[in-house]
């Protein structure tokens, strides 16, 4: 499903948003949500857009997403946009530590807090989709009992 007349003057796919369990959201809110997520896909560190996304979930009464987005905003965490080693497309990745050799190149915003590392899966934290990548950290955060570190 496509929505026209985006707040960013471009069409946005709603299918992904509707498959996330928010099909009860009004079509105009789902449309804005899709636009906000598209903006974050291009700039995951845009805290203003992330705050607007949190506000949408406040309006929808989804306290779990509000709490999660508040955590990301408060701790200024988002996955890094990076190339996929196996494919030419770019994707998103979390880092487990800042190697002193690369410290100047790797923003701390993309590094998983140490206290969450024990809750992360033993697998590559690279995902083609930003929301899938953020979901890895959200599950670790939930497993930690929503600690603040």
C-alpha cells in the first residue's frame, strides 16, 4: 500500500508499518509513522525525528514503545549505517566496544552499553533493516529488566 502526499513530499510504503502490529492506527498516523521511519532509515541519529516517533506512540498509547524510544533518546543510541561485507547494499550494525585504534572513527552512539552485552545474541549484529537492528538491542534491554546502566 502506498500513501501519497508525504510530509516529506514523496510517497511512502505503508506495508512495513502495518505488518508491525499497528494496523489499528489510523491511515494518516500510519502514513506519518512510515515517513518518520524512512527519515530514521536515512539518519538513525536524528533525535528530533526519534522524539516525534516516540510522541506518535504516546498518542497511540503504546507505553512499551514509548519507554524503548525514551531509552534510545536518553542514551543517544542508534545503529551505525555501514556496508554489508557480503553484499553491496548498506545496512545497520551495533558495535560491542570501541577499539582504541578506531575510537576516533566510531561514534559511541553505535556502541552497545557494556551492561547489555550479556543479553545480546551470539551472532552478527548487522541487519539490512534499521528496525530489525534496533530490535536486537531492544530484546537485550528487555532481557536486562529494562535497566538503565
